[in-house]
C-alpha cells in the first residue's frame, strides 16, 4: 500500500446528472487514488473541506473499457471512485455550490 497524504487521495470531483441529483441527499462523488482506502478518503474529505463530517464512504473500482482503433485493441486506464455521505449537521462542500 502506498504512503498517501490526504491531498493525494482525492483526484477530482465527478460531476454528472446522477451525481448532481444525489447531492440533495448530501452524497458527493469523487475520483480517488486507486490505492486509497475508505478511511483515507474520509480523512481527506474532512481535512480538505472545512466543516464537513463524513457519515460513510462507498468505494468502487471501475475497470478499463476495451477500445479499438482499426485492428489494434487496447484498454483505457482503470480507476476508483468514492461516494461520500455527509452527516445531517455537516457543512456543504463549496466546490459544488455554483454548479
């Protein structure tokens, strides 16, 4: 397991129509480092966004898709994403407020 700092864990927010609808339930989706654990994701969210308290974290590994270019086949990179559920008294995450 890699020695990850909290600022290395969260790579980017995932903004889709489905994730925007789940934000009303205080669920936020992030692309995270493939070696990150649930506890590391929880720690990173609480440190990076002031006033947030994480209730639970769901993580999933997303396999790379097979792509073709002519006769050559290959795969896209695999990735990991995390859905973070905040507590009811937690502050909102500000990066999503203007969307």
